[in-house]
C-alpha cells in the first residue's frame, strides 16, 4: 500500500488523481451504492486510514473527484474561449477543445469517467448539489461570453437561449462519446451547430474561416 497523496489549494498529487481514477472503475464494476470507501482505497493502492484523512464518506470523495475532473478539463476550454474576442470563434474553440479533450480521454480509456459522475449525481443528493454548482458556474461563463459579444448578434435578447443551446450541444457531445462516436464525426456535429449561431449574427462568419481551427484526428 502506498500513500494516497495530498490535496493542496485545489491541486492534487498523482496519487490522489489515481485514487479518483480508480474510484470510477470501482463504481462501474460494483455499482455506486454497493461499493465502500475501503474498496476504493484498495483499488487505489492506499490504506483505508489514509483515504479517511481526506474523505469521511464515499459521497465526499465522489464530489471531490467530480470537481477535480471538472476543473482539470474545463480549464482548457475556458482558456480557449477567453483567447477569442468574437462569439463565433469563442464557441468554436470551446466545442473543439471539448472534443479534443474527450478524444484524448477515450484514447486513455477514461472516456466515460465524467459521464459516470454525472450519472451518479442523479441518484445521490450530496453529489447532485456539487454537480449543480459546477453546472451553474459553467453556465455563467458561457453567458458572460455571449454578453461580452452581444453587439455581434442580431437580437441580443436571444443571448440566454443561444447560451443554453451551446450547453445542450456539449451535453449532446457527451452522449456521442458514450456511444463510441468517431471523433471526426463529432467535429462535423460541432461545425453544424455553429451554423445556428451564424444565423443569429449580424454579419455571419466567412466560409473560409469556418472550421479553420479543427485538428486532424
């Protein structure tokens, strides 16, 4: 048995990240409600005493793991969005960053990890509350970006609808990952969804620029 690592100021050691990875595998193999902290500790290669230094319950560990994955994978999406001043490029960057991260996770055999936490939030009130806080935070980020770019839209009153449309697109991409959809097809879905945004923009987006940031996979 090894140390289960530390969590300091929101940053985790490789040992803690491995523990989070292993807890997902235990959830998938044994079922969330049936597994115990001791089983998660064993899968993560640390002692039950060590894991309880950080988490008094399975629910606390699950919420912490979900927050960690959210911070880790949303950081890149937020950075990409912030780099672009116009709303079309910003949303294109968000969707493509999400697909890139997702494809990397699939290749690392972690494709359903985030999806697993979301599913757990439907049956556990403690985890659901944590997930709702993360969802609300991401919604605020998207809404703020649309508000920053409101002058680009034909009708700024549609900001809330458009923001929620893209939140729905990202949720749909989750489902595509779940069913093993090829990454190349997900890029095509993303580009098609951007056509909806273009319709609501004053000047649209040049055909030459559309899909220009897509990475070959």
